[in-house]
C-alpha cells in the first residue's frame, strides 16, 4: 500500500480562495486586481489576462516587457478538454548567424544587449488572443496599463534593487535607460510613483492605429507593431553600437523585416498522464516537456518516494530533475528532430530506463539518455566563466546562493463560463538592453539561450526560436481543465511546479498549502542564461525543509545551499471543478508581492 504523504499544514499564509464568479492570480497585486476588475465588468478570462499582461509590463519592468516573450496555454468554455498553446516566442533574426557572433570573438550569445534580441513576441501574442477569444475593445483592455504608465504606480523595492545593480551601466553606457529609470540621476525609492510616458504613448498609438470594428482595430494594432512605428524605431535603435554583457560594444542585428516576418500563433499542447490527470505543456521549443518527463518517471514509483517533504522523497525528486533537465539540454529546441524526440522521451519504456538510474546517492554527472537515431548534444560544462562582465546580465532569477534577484512574471485566470488560461510573460527586462526612448521599453535577450556550437536543436540559427524556460501549465481530469498554474524562475520553473503537482495530486494538499510548502531545486545542469555555468550536485533548499531532511541530503552527496525559510518558489494557480462549477485561486506569499483575488 502507498505510504501517505507528510500531512499538509493546518495553517497557511492565506486561504485558498473559493467562489463561482471568477478567479485571478499573478505575481503582482495590481495585475491581479486589473484582471479581476475586467471579470467584474463582464469581460472573460482572455480579456482579463490580456489587460493584466500589459499592466505587468508597467509594474514589473525588471521581470518582463513589451520587447519580450509570452507563451500561454488555455482552454475555452466551448472546448474545455482541448488545451491550446499560445505561441508568443519570436525567433532569431535573419542576421543572427553563429558565424557573425564568432567573428566578434564571442563564444556565448551575450546576456545583455541587442545582439541577444529575438524578435519580440509578447505583444503580438496578447493581441492575437484578444482578437480570437476576447470580447473587449482594445482601447478598454489597454486603459489600465496606459493609466499606470502615464499617471504612475508605486515602484516595487525589487525594481529599485535591480536599478541599483545596473546604475553604473546606465549612467556610463546606456543613457536612455538612465533617463527613464534614474530620475534626476538618482535611484527611485520603494513606493515612489514612477511613470513611463513613452510607453503610455506607444500603447495609445497602437489603440489608435485603425478604425472600424473590434477585430479590425486589433489587427491594425498588430500591423503597427510588426510593420509600423514600433518595428522601425526598435530596429533603428538596436543598430547603434552599445555595451553588452561581456564588456564589448556591438550593434544588434535585428531589423524591421524581422519584426514583419513574425506572427504569434497557436499550437497543440504536448501532454502526459500522471495518476489519472493529464498535464499539458508547450512543445520542445520551451522546457515544458521536461516536467512531463519528470512526471512519467515518477509515476512508476510508490507514493512514499514522491513526497518532497521527506528525505527519500526530496532525494528522489532531485535525481529525477537532473535526468529530465539533462535530456532537455541534449535534445530540446525548435526543429523537427526535437519534436520527433519527444515521442521517445515521453514513452513508458524510456521512463523505465531513466527510473533505473535513480541511485541512493547524488549524481554529479550530466546524464542524458539515448534517443534512437540521434546523437545527444553535449553542452559545454563550465563551473566558472572568466569573460569580462557588466551588471545586468543573464536572466534575473534566483542566484546560485538562493538569493532572489528577480524572476519572470505569471498570470492565471478562470471565469465563470469555464475559460481558463495560464500565461508566463518574460524578457525585455529593463536591464536587458538600452531603453528605446521613442517607445519606452527595450528589446529582450532570449537568444542567450541558444548555443554557438553546432549540432543542437537549440544551436543559434536565423528563424529558429530559442529554447525558452517559460513554461505555463494546464492540468486536466476526465477530459476537462481543472488547474492553470505556473511560476517565474528560469530553470526552476518546472522544478517548483513539479512539487506543487506532487503535493496536490498525490498528497492531497490544497493549492495554497502546496504553494506555501517548503521547496527546493537543483542547479546540476547548464544554466539556460548567460554565462551558462553549472554547479554539479548542487541542491538549493528552503531551510524550512527541516534539519533532518537537509542533513540526509548532504549525507547522500548533495551539495546543499540553504536559501532561507521563505525564498524559493513563485507559483500561482487557479482551479475549477467542472462538476460543481466551484472556482479556486492561490498565490505565492514569498516577497509579499503575488496575490490571488476572486469570488
């Protein structure tokens, strides 16, 4: 008989919200309130999520921006069992060849600067979603973001810390960023009202781009973004040489033609079964299938080995994380070979092979499996990187010591009709590259996730999408969606989501209990972000995991970093019971920033 999980705590930091009208959860209370306000005024989940998404550009500019990316996964009320991926991940520009970067003396795509810019995909994806599945007019959807950008919003302490870290970079090399983020040359103070009037005007110009019915106006805004003033200003600015993360000065390669060539789109979700549930993720251009691999391996084990709160459970999970992430780095990417590999990587026979590799001690090796007909890509394994560096590099996530440097953003919404969406916007952080003064935002740096080595599905190629870490999730039961969830956190996103799924599906935890519970992750894989180092056998844990468990992990050979009691995990979730129509929501208390709302 399976052994029961550690009982869920009787106390939670907040209740799991319940109601029948609508639920919203996100990484910032203003975005959550915006989404809920749209539901209250008759909008559906897609109107609400889109409005919240544009607000996140304004209130969490250190974690996402219009120049970034946005995958989402959703179901509609008309097709509650058919998860669809909204693909808002732009590709590498036509001029982004490995040869060009090598000629500049680079061995990695930089972590900051326009050379790392993929074609921005977030705005076109939000507008596509609104066009096809929303009900509101574009002007009404953009109004909250325009208001917060023009009239100001209270700046977060985390934004101030981020600006402080890149203050010298802005002052010495990125004067347009200094003009936006260092008012009168000083650091803004937490709670101070900050404005971004240039971005407010950009949104107004998009809303004013066309006339006619709702769909025609949205299409006019998409055209203005891809082929009009946004593309022209961004490309012209990126072509001006500027400081990059390695300390070099280069021009970007993105052009207006690259903007025009990209449109967001829809794709079928990739799914796997686990304990009677179906979990849906993006394709292998995202890291999402790694979560599916983790679940297929764990599905063959007794419940006692799946409890993250015990020593044996934490060890087992850490070893499974390493195996799935090794396959991610060996096989994932944006080509036919990566898509074909998933059939093998998610098969029961392969899961059995990988399960057999879970030993009693911690592995310090990178151990990808074998896919018939394919040679696994072997990424460079650097424990340190000695190139000159400037501040503001890579992805603003959890540091190797566990300290929070930032993350990404996330929003979940479910409405009373049964529409449900999980979206993870990111990229285009204020520290990504210099601010484009006419537009009020900067380009993203997603190309840093592509290799300059040949032979990988994630090697840099023009027109190829980077293998992103952005990984929203939908969970279905009996053919209907029951949960939308996700998390910021770069390489940690699916690791933290795995613990949530184990605790809710197997352990019987409520959403808020699972989000509150102590968490951990591995760093024993090449980092997806510049400078792409790895830390073999490293496990980062919250101290609340307990002395007995942590000591046992160390005894097994895990190199444990204690990150503090409430430091890891950024999850939010919304739920729906198809039988009763009861809705729920929960959000991360860490950092006192994420909130859920609903009734």
